[in-house]
C-alpha cells in the first residue's frame, strides 16, 4: 500500500474513521483528528473514561469489569508529567490527584476538542479489511443486535491494561484464602488485618501492597522474579521476597526455601494486548515493551497502515504522548505524511528495536520515549513534550527517596510554571475514595 492521499480525493467528504475505545487514547486520538475526519467512537461501557470509569460507591466498574481501577487510587506519577500543552489542569491542582480529578480532566478535554460521535454500549465484534475497496467493515453489538458500517481508517484504542496476564503457580488450586488478579482488586479496606502476598515486581505490586499496608493489613509481601530488589524503602510490614515456588493450603514457599502464611494472594502479573475483534491479519501481537511489535512510528500497523493502535507501548509518557500519536494519525489520514513502503517501515522498526535493547535503566527509557514524542511533534508541527521527561526523572528519584511520601511532592507545570498545590491530606493519611 503506498500513499494514502488518493483515498481523500476519491472521497467526497471527510474520511470516515472508527475509534475503538473511549479511554484516554481514544479520547485524545479523536480530539486530534476531529477536524480532518468524520469520527465515530465505539465504547462498550455506558460512559467514557476506560480505566478511569469506575464507581467508588458501588466498588464495581460501571458496566462490567473491564477497568482495573480501585478506590482511593492516586495517580502514580505527577500530573505535570502528562498534562497536555493545549489542555491544562485547573490552577489549584495538586501534582498528585485521585481518579475523579483525572476523569474530570478527560471530560473537559472532550468538551473542548472532541468532535466525533460517541456510540456507548456498543461492543465492537469484528473488523475486516476490504482489499478491493481499501476500507474496513466494522461490526458491533448494540442492544442485542449486530450492526455494521464501512470505515476508511480504524484506530484501536482499547488499551492494554484490562485483560489479565494470569500465569498459573504450582499448587494454587490448594490455596485456602482469597486468590485474585490485580485487575479485580477494588478496595484496601477489605484487607485490614489480613496477610497479603502480591506476585509481581512492577507498578501494581508496588501500589497494591502499599494500599494494603495503608489500610492496615497485617503484612503485605511482594514476591517477584527480579534479580535485584525494587529499590524502595518499604514500611516495616512490606517485604520483598524471592519468587514463590509452591502454594500449599495457606502456606507459600519461596525460591530460597523460606515459607510464609497468607490469607490473600494478589497476582500483580500485568496485562495482555488482546484484540479479539480485529481479524487475524489486522491483529497486533506484542508484549508490553517500549517499542511495540509490528508497528511503524510505534502506532501504525505495518501490515495495513490504515490501522492505528494508540498507546500500546510500555509507558512513561502517557496523555501528552497519546495526543501526539493522534496528531500523527491526523496527518497520515490527511495525506500530509506519506506512508513509506513496508520494507522501509520494517527497517525503521528494526532500528527502534536496536535502540530499545540498549535501554538498561529507567532514565534512558524516559529519554528514549521523550525522543519518540518529539519525533511525532516534528512530523506534525505540534508542541514537543520531551521536557516532561525531566519531571519524570525527578519523580523516579522521589520514589527512591520515599515510596510512601513521593506523592506529597509538588512539581511545576512544564507549560505554565504553576506550582502544584499541596493536598489537604498526605497520601499516607488519606483513605477516602
Ligand atoms: P506490568 O508493569 O506489566 O508488570 C507486570 C509484572 O508481573 C512484572 O513485574 C512481571 O515480571 C510480573 N510477571 C508477569 N508474569 C509473571 C510470572 N509468570 N511470574 C512472576 N511474575 C510475573 O503491569 P502492572 O504492574 O500491572 O502495571 C500496569 C500499568 O498500570 C502501568 O502502566 C502502571 O503505571 C499502571 N498502574 C498505575 C497505578 C496508579 O496510577 N496508581 C497503580 C498500578 C498500576 P517480569 O518483569 O519478570 O516479567
């Protein structure tokens, strides 16, 4: 497939674009392309927000359990690291906010920028490419009926943190306590006085173990297969253990032969990139990595460059990167950015993989992702955001200095210089939703 400009002159109106998912990636892509394309946003829930759509009162996700959200979740990075250049947080925002404030930020963005049509309660079932027409047939389920429509481009924005990676551990069927995936963790209060084990060595294990500790669990241990400790000064009852080897009743055995008793095991083992609604030849298959497989510029599907996947990389930059990806999609769809040959795109991906292989610490990863964002900004003539990487590098140090206090720090907005206000309560004292 060569340049896409032909399509636009063939079409009397704007190109029709289907955006699948109304979480942050879907919202920012839609906002970015809304003047260029006729956008329809399909969302299986009844509200926008993706992960951020969650009912604190009901302690369940609004429609179904596709959100991995939990009550009293504070963002784990400062807002100044993801604030958009064209959409600022309110003047009085603290640097670390809770879920409802993020939700409001997304809603305000929609009100300001999104011109598409939202189709809520619509679950996309099947996306197929019509090679002769150079377009897509998209089928969805709505009120028990299957409907379909033709689109010129498809943006998959369903995220990659909602389908649990659920590895099996020896003896897990004998466990006598509560055994869940982080996806189903909802409320730290439920773990008061209990003995908790989190499996995994990343953000969810870190945050959920700390939540359990904050709400008064007897102890919250973290078992992982990292070769080095996570590098934080944990509170006394949060302890890192080697990876578990066996579960027997309530007893867990670890690789060093030690054992411990638990009431709860939470698998914080991450999530899968899962797109069952995309036909096989359009389906992205990748693990969670800095440079996702199969894509040009980390968001355009090489096998069919009319398909985009938004926000599929392991992320340091989030919302400001998602919007830049949207700008890139806008300019590809408008024919302003030509699509290279498949061979060229693959070569470019190989070069990115080679660079990814050299990233042996977090600061390098942050800088790498910043350069990627700036490349998108250069291609589209939009604002560069790599400066937000400096905030992320400081944030990393704050975490190392105080894993229970880093969320009380204040940053300056990269765009306005506004200093984040102080939260009324410190993170450690806050147990309100
Ligand atoms: P993740 O970063 O992908 O980490 C998954 C972890 O599971 C890794 O440590 C991995 O270990 C481990 N794992 C996978 N399979 C395993 C197995 N068979 N045995 C042992 N360990 C295994 O996923 P995540 O921690 O759920 O984080 C996902 C996203 O959610 C992140 O973007 C994070 O920022 C976000 N999050 C945000 C908040 C917040 O805002 N407060 C809280 C939690 C999460 P290996 O590295 O060894 O494979």
